[in-house]
């Protein structure tokens, strides 16, 4: 089904509720990375240009107690948004009530208001996270139309996305539209050859993704900590590298199903301690000494993966190739990132999380077609699941 997007809505003089994803990292009350706020700007600016009244709301962190509220207000987001838009953003430190209602009713066309963290409603019985029907209906009553631009929570059925959408004409914002186009497109109809690269620590986090991608991808390259469970399943000695014993049988099954598709590391960077200070060696994958652990893929694997990527038309990358936070074990992630970034005529997508952070840190962000803003949402989408936040958007 084709979903409505914000440009399909009549917005002039309308109160436009916008569920954004302003779940940004904070330290001592300061925003340390404003990428999610920046990503929301095209939708907000479009509504302003069309003469709509913008009512923004979002969650931030997990709010369980009254104390959490003090550290998780959206006030700093309102300040940053105001700087980025170069216009006043009115902040209302409430999630419901008369003060919020009268502020919304006083809004003029083209003005912007942000109200408080939706998860403040979780302190008293998890109303937001459990999609409390009354809360969703109340928030919906504050607007005329609803724009869902929060892909990061699309895999959650909350009052602020699904609950509100039940009561209002709902469209995807431009960021949500991009995610549906690129991540949804990969799962449903990728241009081939389609190569997926999966990393990260645990097989258990990516089982659904591996299973689904084995169905749709032409090749699945596996690096990161989870590769060693697959290598062990093949009978390789992996020293004391990360191993999920209880997933060996599953790894075996996936290897059988993905015969000819799954590509595993051929060498690794090993060390004794989980630290950046010890002695580091590169060894072939079947020669990992029993007292050492692999913390990155080796140079031959980077070369092998780069070769597998040659000629690919679609590439999805999710998860680092090693412990990239430590410089001694970052070369694999850097190498793979570079190999993808240098591909010509390919649609290249990063499925959120650590890989997105790595690409940004390395200065390769603008070399990718799309970097997803969702961690868990991207993974569930890549698993082929229907996401409640997307399902609840009105069809065209």
C-alpha cells in the first residue's frame, strides 16, 4: 500500500501534530549529537511554508520516576531547534492540560510549539509506552491532522504514534518517507546484486535479520563479534573470542541455508586482553591461539569483503566489524566503510546504530545514499516485519 506523505495533506491554518524523534544523546543537560533534530527539519520547514501551525512532540530516554523527569526534559531540544530554524520555538513543559491547550489554541499559522517528553506519561502506569487509549485520543484532540516522522519508534505501538493515528488523518513526514523508500525498498524490491554486511557482537540480536536477508540478498557478509559463533559452528578454533554457545546449532542451520551466500572472515586481529593497550597480531582465522581473542576482522577479510562488494547495486550495512571504539580494532570497520563509500552506481544504506556513528566519525556520511535514523526500527524492518508506526499511517 502507498502511504500518505505530508505533502498530500491540506495544511494551511491547520493545527498539525508532528511526532518527531528527538531522542538525542544528552550529557549534563547538553545535546551531544543533534542529528535527529536536523533530520526532522525538512518536514517542520515544509509545514511552516504551507502555513500550518506546528505542534511537535517526542519522547526522550526512559522515564520511570519523578527524578528522571528532571534530567529528561525536552527544553534543550526546543532551544536547539529554535537555533536551527532561526525562529522562536515555544516550549510547554506539560504533556496535557489547560496550559498546553491554550498555548496550542493561541498558535498562529507558521508558528512552532514543542510540548514535554511523551514518556513523562509513563511514570503513572506507562500510559505512553502501553498505548493508553485515552491518552492517544487526548493528544489527537490537540490537532487537526497528524504527521508521523519518528521512524526511530516505528517498531513500537505507543500512544504518541499508533494511538494518535487511530483518530486523525495521518501522513508520513519526509524522514519517515525516506526510511520507507530505502529500508522498505531493500526488503521488498532491491536492485541486484544485493549485498548485505552484518556485524555487531551477537548473533541473537540479528537472527531475524539474517534469516530474512538470506531470502532476499545475493550475498551476506558477516563480521563483528557474531562471526565467531559461525566460525566455531564450522569447527574452527576461535581462541577465547566472543561465542554464543547456545546459538551454535542455529548458526549451523543458517550456514546450511545460506550456502554460497554467507561469507565469513578469513583472518582476524587478535589480542590477549579486551583493551587497546596489549600486543596485537593478525592471524588466519583457523590459527587463533587458545589464549587470544579476535576483536576485529583482518586485512585479508577487508579485501575479501571489498571484492564481494564490487559490482553490487544495493548494499545494506548494519553493525561494526570489530571493537571500533578502540583504535587497534577499528581498521576492519574503517576498511568496510571505505569500500562501500567508494562504490559507484550503487544504492548504499546504513541500517542505523553503531555503523551510522562509525560512518559519521570517519567523515563518510555524505558518501552513502541513506543513513537510517532508527536502530531497533531498522532491524525489525530488515527482518521483514510490519512496523506499527508505519502501518498506522493512512493509505493514499
